[in-house]
C-alpha cells in the first residue's frame, strides 16, 4: 500500500512536467518605449490570457536610455528578442551589424504589403532589408494656440516671409514665437532642419542628409545665419538651450509661446494632459517645398529568432499595434499609423489632417535619423554655439562638414 | 601565536571575495585597457590601433575641455565642499537644542538620487519660472540669469546644484572624526592657553588628519567621476561648456559606439586618479 501511494505521488508530480515539455511555451523578451507603457501593459496581459503557450517579458526605457541600452546589449550579444527603435541611422546600426532579422521574405509571404502602408515599409527598409515591424509613421508640423494668434492679430503663415512677420508680431506682443528646448538637441533641431530645407530646397537637402555633398555651403550658412538671427531676436524661450523638451508643451498651454513643432501625436498628448484640443491649430512650416520632416518607428527582431518566436512575435505585435487596440480603452498611447486600416480617433481632429497632408506633400527624413549620432551631436553643439554667439554660421557649417568627413573616414 | 594552518583557511575564506573582485573589478579594468587599443564603431569590426586612441585624446579639443572642467570641479570640491562640510560638522558637534534634527536635515539630501537632484535644480534654475529668478524679482533685484544656458555659468551652476547633496557625507565623516577627539586633549590645550582659531588649527585639524585622508580622497574620486548631475542639467552643454570626462566618455562609448576611444578616456581617468590620489594618501598616511 505504501509503495503504491509513493508511486501515485511520484506520477502526480511528473504529470505537469510532462505536459510543459509537450507544449513548450514560446518565450519572448521585448524592450520598448516607456511612453507606451499604459497601453502595452494591459494589452499584453489580455493577449497572454488568450495565449497561454506564449510568455512575453516587457521592459520599458525612456527615449535616450533605450538607445544607449540597446547599444550596450548589442555589443555584449544580449539583445532582447524584440526591441522598439526608430528608423534611419538609429535602427540602421543594428542592421549594419547583422543583429536584426531580415523580414523581407517573411513579409512577402505574410501579406505585409497589404497590412502596412508603403511609406511605413519604406522607412523600415534599411540597407536593403526590411528590418522591423512598422509601428508608426510620423509627420512633423507646427501647432499653435489659436487664442494667442488671435490676440496678437497673427494669421496662419503660408510663406516664409509671413512666418517671419508673424514671429515679429508675436514678439512685440510679449509672446515667444517658438516653444522649443535645446537640451539633447533634437527638439530644437525640428526648427533648424526646416530652415535648411527652406534655404537648400528639396534636392540639395536630401543630398546633404545623405552626406553626398558638403555642408560647408552658402545655403547651409544662410540657414544657420537665420537661426542665429532668430536666437538674437528672442524667438526662442529664455534659456532654451538647456531647457528640457518635456517642459515645452507647458509654455504653449500657458500662452507664453505660440508655435510648437510636433508630430500628429500632438492631439493625443494634449488630450492626455487634459487640455482642449480644439484650442489648437496646425500649419506646415512654410519652407518653400511644402515638405514636412518625417520619421518611422518599428519593432526590430533579433536575428537569432526561431520560426516559432517569429510567428508569435508577429501575432503579438499585430494585436498590440492594431486599429482595434488603438481604439480600445487602453489605446490612448498607441497610434499605429503604419497600418493600412488605421483610423484616427474622432477625438483627435488634427491628427488625420496632418498625416494626410504629410503623406501627400512629401517628406524628408528627420535629421537625427538621417545622420549618424556623432554627426547629429555636432549639429546639436553648433545649435548651442550659434545661439550663444560662440561661432559664426560659417564656422558652424565648417564644423558640421568636418564631422561628416570624420564619420565617413571612420566608416 | 598564529597557527600555520590558519593560512590556507584564510585563503579559503578570502576566495569568494577574491573571485568577485577579480571578475567585477580587475577583469573589467584589464579588458578596458585592451579595448582602448582598438578602433571602430560597430560590433565586430574592431581594428588594432595601438596607442592611436591616446594620441587622439591629447589632440581632441572637447576632451581637453572636459579634462579642464573636471579639474575645475575637483578644485572647487576640495575648497568649497570640504570647507562647508567641515564647518557644518563643527557647528553640529556643539551641544544645542535640536542638534539631532539638524544633523538629519543636513544629511538628508545625500540620500536623494543625483538625477532627481538635477530635475529639482532644473526648475530652481528655470529662466522664467525658477525659484532663483522669481525670488530676485520679488525682492526687486534685477538679477535674472539664464544660469544653465550661459557657457560662462553652466559648470558653476551644476556644481552649486551638486553641493546640495555633496556635503552630507563628508559632514558625517568629519563629525565622527570630531567626536573621536578626546575632551582631555582639548582641555589640556586650553589650559596651555590655546583658544579660538589657534586651538582649531593647532589641535583639531591635526587630530582630524585621518578623517581628511578619507574625505579628500573620496571627494577627489567623486569629483572626477561626476556624471549624472551634468547629464541631467545640461547634458554637457551649451556647446560642451559643462562637459566633464565621465560624460564625454559616456557619449563616446554608449552614444557613438566608439568603444575603443571611450575605453581610452576611462583608462586616462583612472590614471589621473592614481596620479593625484595615491601620492596624497601615501603622504598623509606615512606617519599614521
């Protein structure tokens, strides 16, 4: 009797082990942006409840920390299975170093050309390889507070001259024209790159971004000179060079500044901050070409994924970044504009307009994605040095070109 | 008398700590030294370059600027942090009502993470809404400044912010040192006619010699390693005006993936620390 009891107990302990071995769970690790946490956490929980055969461990990082953490992980061969990234040179680094799964063939056999819009797939195609699951496409325009424009008697500018006149009028009325901040460089860059587009035009700007032609040229010098002139005229907030981009929306909301460079997610940000989205309007920076700057983001897949992991990752991400999830109660921090079937929520009146405008007018790659990080950082340093008058526009253009040449030589 | 058998036993007990020390300290140092001899910005495309990274360091204007800033930071730390923490320790060593409360109050900022301190001070320095400019306006002073965006003041502004948390630790060490001084020695000096500053410089300071060794060496190491307050407040800007060695090393290594060059900056940093700190500690400790 004792022996039988022991046997029964042993068997009962072995049963769960056998079943686990029989249905081996697919495990995935996913590093993503902390801005999506409130959406991804509950949606992942829902997904896992319906997929007990999949285990997903999600970790969250801020904008700058995810870039650094991924580089450290890549160098120590400890990259997660999936990671959020931006396009251009940021995502391209992992493609060049063979860390990412080439999804070209998988996409062809799984109908991604119907699932995603063409622009999104193009932004994720780096070094000739489809290097990620497209999560969104972003179009950068200028948002403004209607009441400030009305109070100052300013019309929405349609030409560069009108924009300058508007800035002058705003300044006369005690309002800072641009709500921007220079800490980390990228927010202020949104204005500087528009000035380059304005003076260089579309084709030269593209050549400059691809580092095919010298930045030490008259058009770039003129753009830098205009930026320096705007700094001297007080068109940017006091102390903006070391102000944090996180604090810029407050300046706009408090009517201390009037124009705010942002992508179509602006509506969502305004709503999440419990502000009235109807109080704001938007316009494309009048740069003479009509183009907006754009960038894509995606989830990159580890080159070492198994077929089962790849299929599960696609299924999971297709659920998270879907029209249904974005429009569900948890979707406030998601806008999968990469999806062909994505519809902007009615509560975001400008988002669809901005996206549609950007898709039609053409776009150029946002500068910090077009440039490698070390060149982008020299641009950021020059933005700072021009604002304080430490360098002339000519010196800034030379310094930027020197950084480009140094990068190309190292490459 | 110590048994000869205790030696293998001692080695056995030291082994776990030794393994951790070798794997977490010595191996990374040796590996950094090895990495510093390579160039390349990818993951598997490194090329041996000998001492080229070190030669480049000495010609790199931003590195030289960050080195100068780190030295300035260290000098300021040695003068101001040491003096201020010693002064606080002397005050808090006296008997008065609420002494324990004030000891806690002055030590409290030390437990706050430096990056949180950076966020707090970013608002204190804010050009429009910040406490300093608003306060100066309220009292009628035309003193408004862009503290962090001005290349002339950014490093000093970061230093002032860091002091809020930096004085607590040395203050506690000085306080412990002061409490270790026997009342009898002070009393004897008083009977011999020493008082005021003479008592302080001739009796108290020499008796705090060991404490000074610990405080100054930790402050010097801390000053050369300063990183988070700079990144949080200015990110080394404007135009590298507040760049220090550690922040420059970080950007080269983790932002640009120049692993070899970043490692050479780290090795240079360790070398400077050894050059400054080892002679100081050995000189101060030779009579102890």
